[in-house]
């Protein structure tokens, strides 16, 4: 009966969603192919797929339940996991239950901390130094609706647990395991080589669990350690071992600095009485710990910690899963670097691509050439001690640090300090505008290579990773000097006829220098040229044809095309960027991908909100099988993981509140303003033409604070699409619309007292008018016509900077005056949801 209930629960949850994409996931999970199926195969395979999955799920649950009863108090022995050969999946793991996760916030908005999280007294929790503020006023009940509404219509299930990236193979059990309560505590047992890294990983893991306990206000309970040491950062007590839950951690090889070749696979088994985490390497253990933290349920944070019974075998699709962190355009202090590394570890991203030099700044302290950071920066740079600290911090979390010092182009800051290396007239000041600067190092000057060699002698030993990024992007032939002397140089070195022959010569010299350190050169796609050393790794970022150009030359490649976070595109677009179909060469020559966060238009306050949570979706695309395609499931899990990442080291939501709070609104105005701001999303990417932005522009406007996409609008859209549950969602939609219809009046003084917010007044008015008109339609006072639908579509698509028409108070023929307003790249995003509501 339990098996039947579980299958029925899953099918009912999927049926009410009634989305073909979600149904396709069911078929793909039972298939062996990795490429997305065609529409024809989806139709033909639907009935067979559902039947097959139902039968296999029955066998899996029956097996799991039987072993649970038979082996109560023991580690399940039906999981075939060979610690010396983790590449072979255990039997049965291919038949996992399909995804059906649920956010389960119970009032916790992803952008607001309410009293359930901060405590009624507003106490600030000590979560790895996160800058959570206790002076944020209570949030509106509207924000509770954002995540509670699904509990009214979803079928109860024990499997409402979000994982991202989703594991390679997973089988849910039927029950839960409880700890950190009055009855059960965790007792850790380690079986593996003890090193500084493994000790740090375990202590950090315990601290993260205690941080979660802190939010649950259970700090009077402790964790029993197998080595009898009282790890009690908040004065916690050690309980009697008879009440403990064994947490066994086993690994074979301890790794000091992570590398590209590391085995990151792991298995995690949670039964009714114990937890076992097994891996070949200590890096695999770190990945499994992240999965366990994601399994902790927020539903029970006022009572105890609960995790589901589950079997997981997991390993990544790609070994290179990175974040490009641009610290050159705008400098980001060490706490931001560490928050980013914490969130990367939480989502199993493993390469921190540190962009340390560009036209606008040199951000590394050089002892060999101190003029680089003295003249090439605005005084903000990382000391060598800080670089070492970041590398150690990353290594503890299984993350590699790959430095990038851009050469021979993007070197304005370098050439200000070393003008004798310039190919043309040297620059006299650091670049303060965005875009390509016409400056480059001189490949024909022997002094250039003397400098590069001495610099590499200093910097390469600091970074233990095998790979070194030279940049090499956006260098045009006109950046180099020309003339008879240059022509003779090209002829002598076989460069005649090559458009970027001088850059090719430079790259080959640098590659040879790096080989002396046993390092491998990485560069952007512009370095692809006949004659480039075959062991070079190229990063593709502008056009998919460049994958073929790299494969034709037997080069290895990394993909960042489609993962540019500074384009301000939604997570859904990044999620459907399938790298597996882009690379035409041998699979082993494609290393993975990176999400790129270029920092022209971000500051230390905003960069984390631009990287996360969207990068969690990219992390899944780089780790998990490509058959995971459901946007709805992705967003459900993304919200949960984003919230938990904030608890375990991230700070991507905290800065949003800090920036909104910096507008110094009154306690009465602030909740209404946040409700308004949560309905905004970004239009097109900002450019150097917007507001005459440059390196000195303060990025503290509302457009800087608002996240790339509005989660409020996505949830509203999801509610408006529930055709079979209108009776349950309509009261919530109405309450939302009522809040929006009144908030504009509450903000009248904001536009008067805060001139820099005044441009957004028109968007606030549009929101109130939209909500009022929608309520009138719902109450039967107005008819919804095709004319209204056309106007909504026009409003959604049309872009103007200033409103020149007055809006009607009603949705009638005056809707031909209804235009879309975009203010500083922000626009209101609810028309799409209302179209779904009124036309479905």
C-alpha cells in the first residue's frame, strides 16, 4: 500500500501540473540516452515510459522498504558501492523517482528575512560572518503567500527535498531520520587519512549543521564527536552516545590541493538509524557533505532537524565547473570572495577563475614589479597574503583557483606602469570607460618577454593549479604597431598572412614559459589560430562555430557561451544551454564550462546577487545528466537551495536588503517599497551608454539593487497557470492584487523625498493600475477582451524610457494608451502572468 500511495502521489502531483516538459522528465529518467529526445519520441514513449517507471519504482521502493525492515540499525547492504571503482553505478540506481520537489519555505521569502528566521527578538545569527541585518522591519503577509501557496494544492509527499545539482542516481526511501532533537544527536566516525583539509571539512560541516540549528533556536542541543572533542562554537553540550545517530564518513585518498583529475564521486546512504558517506577522495566527501546539507528540511526548523531516507550515488558530467570572478573592473574585498567560494562549494562548482587584471585595474600585489599595483590600480588590490588565503580557503572546499592576467591586450593598467612595453603610444592613465581599449603589449620587443618571464617566476608558484589563464581576448591587429620593421619580424618568424600573427607569436612564447613550470595555458577563443600549441585550452564565449574551430585543431575547450551572468538573463535560459550538443570533437577534449560574471556594472554589494542564485542552475547543467530539463522543477529547487546557501555561507540575498535599506525609507514605506521592487526585473543588459556609466559611477541605484529576475513574478505566473486549482489559488492572487493596488498611495512621499527614486514612480503607478484593473475583471466589473490581450502583449514588449501618456483607470478602450515603461533597464513583469490568468 505504501508503494501504491507513493506512485499515486507522484502521478497526481504531475497530473495537476499538466506540463509536457515535466512528463518528458519521467520518460527520460528511464531511458539510457543523454541527449534530449525529439517531440516525436516523447509522444511514442509516453505510455510505455510511465508504465515502465511505475513498475521499476515499485521494485525499488519494495526493495528499499524490505531492507529497511530487515536491516534496522545497520547500513543497508543492498547498495553496491565499490570504493575503489566508483565509476560503476550501483544496481538499480538508474531507476530513480522523478523530480517533484517543493520550496516549503513556510513564510520565508528568498529576499526577506521574517521573524521566523531571525527570531521574534530580531537577533542576528552568527552564520559565517554573513552581514544579515536585524533592523529590517517585519515583512508583509504578501511575502508569506509567495511560498506557502503550493502547500494548499500539492499532494503531501515525503520527497519534498530539493537538491541542486540533482544527483546522477537517487532512490528515495519512505521515511525520515531525525537528529538534533531531545532524543537523537549525530555521532561522527571518520575512516580515512586525517589531514588539515579533512579536519577543516568536518569542522565546517558540523558548524553548518549547528548554524541550521541556530535558526531553529535549538542551541541547547549538542553533537557527540567520535574523538571526544567538544566542538562547541556556541557553547553546545555533548549528549550521551546511547542517544546518538552514527554518521560514518569513509574515504580512501586525502587530497591537499584539488586538481582537474580528482575523483569527485561519492555515495550517501541515509536509513532509519544511520548515515554513511563514502568516497574515493576527500574531495568527494566534500561534495557529499554539500548534498547532505541540502537535504536538511526547512519544514521542521522549529522542532528538530530531519533528513529523508535516501540512497545516492553521484558524480559529475564535467570536471571543469567554474565561476569567472572579475575583480579588475570593480574590486571586491576578501569577504565577498569567501562568500562566493562558500556558495560555489554548496552547489559543487569547483573552479574559481580569478580575473585579476584588465584595462581598468591591476589587482595583484607584485613584489617583482611593485609599480604594477602602485600605478595600475586605484589603491585596491589583493596582497600576496590575501591571495594565499583565498587559495587555502578554496582548497578546503575542493575548489581550484585559476588566475587570469590578461595579455597582450586589455593591458591599459599594466602599460601605465610599464609604458616601455607598449606596442603603440602608451596610455597615460588607467582606463575608466568600458569596452575595448586600443592598447597592447609589443610582441616584437624582447623586453616584453623578459618582463613576462620574471612575472611568471613570481606569480606561478603562488597558484598550485595546473592551469594558467593568459586572457588573449579582443586584440585587434590595429592595436599593434606596423611598418617595415614589423613586416620583417613577421617574415622572419613565419607570421606573414596571419591576421593575428603577432599575437600567435606572443602566445607561443608564453606557452613555452608556462611549460617550464609544468603549467598548461588557457586562453579565450581569440587565440585559436593555426600553429597554436596543441596542449592549449580555449574558452569559447561568442559563437558556437568556435567550438568547431577548436575541435578541428584538436584543442581542448571550455564553454562559457550562454553562461554570461552580466547579460542579466533568467536562470531558465542558462539552464537550457546544453553544452553536450555544442562540442563536435571527442568528449574527452571538452573539459566543462564556466559562468562568467564580468564586473563593469556590479560592485562589491551587488556581485553576489548577480552570480547567485542563477549559477546554481548552471552548476546543475555542468554536473547533472542533460535529461533534466523541466524549468518548473528547476525553479522550485532553485528557491530552496538559494535560501539554504544563505544559511551556509552565502550572502547573495542579504545585500539586496542592505541596498534597499540604504534608501532610508520610513518603517511604514519600506515594506510597500520592497513589495513594489520585488515585481521588477531587468530588461536588456546595461551598457556604457546607459547614464554615461564608467568606472567611477556609483552603483547604488534601484536598478543595481534589484536582482536579475523577479521570483515574485515567476510564482505569480505559476499560480495563474493552475487551471485545475483556480478555486485554491484565486484567493491568493486576489490578496496579492489588493496589496499591489494600494501600495502606490503608500509610496507618494517616497517619490517626493527621494529624487533618485522618482524615475521609478511610473512603474509603481503602472503596477497599481494593473492590479486595480485585474481586480475589476475578477469581480466581474469589466470584460476581458482580445483588445486587452493585445495591449498587454504590447506593454510587455514595447520599450520607452519616459511615459508620455496617461493611463486609464479601467481596462477599456483607453488601453490603447497603455505602453511599456522601462526605467534604467527595469520594467514591470506581471503582464505575462495576467495574460495566462485571463486567457486560459
